[in-house]
C-alpha cells in the first residue's frame, strides 16, 4: 500500500488554488451550507462551498420572484463568506436547477473561486466563463463514463478541461446519481469508481493536471486515507460538517442527525425523479401513506420535478427542514449521519480528521 503524504504538510492544487487540507465541504441545500459553514471550512484550509439551491426562498424578503431572489441571495452569501474568510470559497450549482445558468453566471460575476456542478452533466458550463475570469470549474460525477463525456465535450467545444473532478458515490446524502438497484451494489462503490475516474483524468495529464476528489460516505480521517490510497487527491465531506456550530441549518435539523440511529437512514423516492438518502421521520411516513399533497408549485425550481404527480414540493420540504420545521419536511443526510453525537466547531472537526488520518497512517502504512 502506497504511503500518503501528511495532509498537514502537503498542499493539493486546483488550478492555481492551493488547499492546505484537501477537503472540499459538500454543497448542501436547501440552506444547510451557506456563508457560515463555507467560510469556517475555508478558514481551516479546505474549500468552503455555498449551496445555491433554494436561495430564492431563503431570500424571499428581497423579492417574491424566485429567480431574482436567488440571484440576490447568492450574491449576498458569497459576499458574506468573503467578509469572514480569505480562504477558498466555492458554489454548488445543480444542472437540474431551472435557474442553473443564472446561478453559474452570478457565481462567476462574484468571483467565486470554484463552481461545483452535478445532478446532471454540466456540458455547457465553460460557455459562461468571461474574459479574465479565474473561477475554476469542477464537475461532480458518479462514473468514469460521465467524466469522459464531460472532458471530451469541454475539450472539443471550449478547449477547456475540468480543473478537478469530484466523484460522488452511492453513500452520499441527498439526491443520488444512481438507480435504486445500484446504490448497494459493490460494482458501483466509491472504491471501484475512483480509480476509473483517475484513469480518465490521467489521459489529459500532458494538457492539465486534473485532481480527483472522492465524496459519499467519507466521515473520518481514516476514510479519507483509505480513499486517497485508491488514487484520490482529496475528499468531499458534507455530513460530517452538519453538526457544527457554524453550519447554517437550524438546531432542530442538526439534532435530527444526533438523534438518528443507523436504521433511521433510508433511501426515498424524490419528486425530482432521483432516489435520495434521508433521515426517516413522520413527514416521510405520511408521504408513503399518501397523506401529503402539494398545494402548488412554489417556483418550478427543478427541471425534472413531476409537478402534477408529485406528492409534495421538494424545495418547500427542504426549506422547512432548514428552518427547523421537520413536521413539514425532512433532513437529507449521508450514510454515516447516525455517527454524529454532538455539536462541534469546524476547527475541532478538522483537528479530528487530521488526527484520525495520521493515526491510520502510522497503523497501516508505517
């Protein structure tokens, strides 16, 4: 087994951006990762990520026009993060969002360091770059095939290659880029997919170094070390940062993680046509029993949402959970959410991860 360099000492680069610690904080919507969490992670040397999902609801006091409020909200969150941190600030923009173009353009205008994009293939993302822009573009994929398609399209259409790639495995939280029968199939595990995506990235090594980050089920420093031994340059972690003081979610949301047992974490059918991982609660139970029906579509926020046949409004449910109203919503989570047992500071999380990583190094690789 190859020894990994100590993450305290070595810096991983995404383009000309140097990460003191190769951890990307996962973008979690609605409202779970905003400027508070993102700036705290950036201050510790990782990449702090603001989720652009649902900002039109969070900033509805600015405008009752969801699209306008979303643009304003993203501007505000990036500016707030910059006030709190000189570190690396990214934005997560899902391809499936109806305001995908608005959010990408806004992130670039506000000089976000990186845009992360998944929930579909962001095939046209380089087209939004403006002259002189330094914003890095990082697709989130679930397979080597997807990585290959994106690299090929970006290269042929825009003469641009990804600045990094995030591989999100089936143990991730929220919406998953897998069919239900693939989620627990080892053939689709992160450990199998990461080396395949690394191989795709290496095909372009003479033109650009494309580091690969692994996410989904990464909770400890030991998990981090294991997946880096598979070729990943670093990791994406979301769930581990939810139960922090700086996380932007309500205390009720955070406590749902702390109270959860492993059996409470389940795969649900989302109105947007993708499976998702969440913590079971009464709201989810009512949906399964057919008791919850949407009164109206608030904003047509997701292109793939089946509004006419949907049992509930996904953005409303997630917004309610963000605010602490879990009677009318639920908490998305990763497979390890049940391991959370207390509220900590982001700095404490980073210290724990480093210690776990180094202890694993000493034990296994000498």
